[in-house]
C-alpha cells in the first residue's frame, strides 16, 4: 500500500497516469455506444468493463482505494454478469438491433446536451482555494456503521440479493430446458 501511495504522490507520474486513464475511459465509453469493430452487444459490454476498470484507476489516483475496489468488484463483476445474462436471454437478432438506431441517436443527443450543461454549470460554480475534505478512516467508519447501526438492513439486502441470484439461475435453467 505504501508503494502505491509513493507512486501516485509524484507529480509527473500522476499526471501521466491521469491522462492515460482518462483517455482510456473516454475511448472505451465511446466504443460501448459506437463500436466499429462489431455490432454485438457482448462486445459493447466488454468495452464497458474496460471503461469501469479505467475509472477504478482514476479512483486509485484520488487515493479512494475502497471506491476503486468496489468499482471493480460490484460494477465490473456483478453488474456485468447481470448485463451478459440479459443480453444472452434476450438474444436480439440483427434486424431488431438496427431498428433502435433513431431512438439511440435522439437519446444520445439528449445525453450529450445534458452532459455539456452539467459540465458548464460545474465549471462556473468552482470556488477557488476550496479546502479538501480528509478521507482518513473512511473504509473503517463505513464498515463499523454497516455492522453496528445498520446490521438488520444489511442482512435483509444480502438475503434479497441471494433470492435474486437463485431466481436468475432458476429462470435461465428453465429457458435452457
């Protein structure tokens, strides 16, 4: 852990890593939507995994190691498995995928407009010389809170996720038979 802190504390190395991770995030994010290599949704899902992993690299540069681990485990792991289950269960034909183009174009334009608006608003609201909050002990505090004050809701959510997993397995098993 100390070696990682020393590596990402340096100015030039941090800048280079930031630009690499940011470029990889943007490139893979664009390839999720507009993939020139393959029109397969599975390929788009794999580019989404690369996007999520490069975003985890950005979290590491921010010294948010817990968020980076959660990003990889939850999003790149669990959510992508769910996406792949849905993609394979839907089994979209090529004709069905091409009909969505106009809707996707309109949705994409609206999304780009929203992102540009958010970006402009956030740039105009930046306060100079703002102090950074300290994040020491964030993971410890979260764990202590989850297993003391929120033990019952935590266990209920874990049982709910287990039931959902069993349901997906049973539904996919019936589909195969």
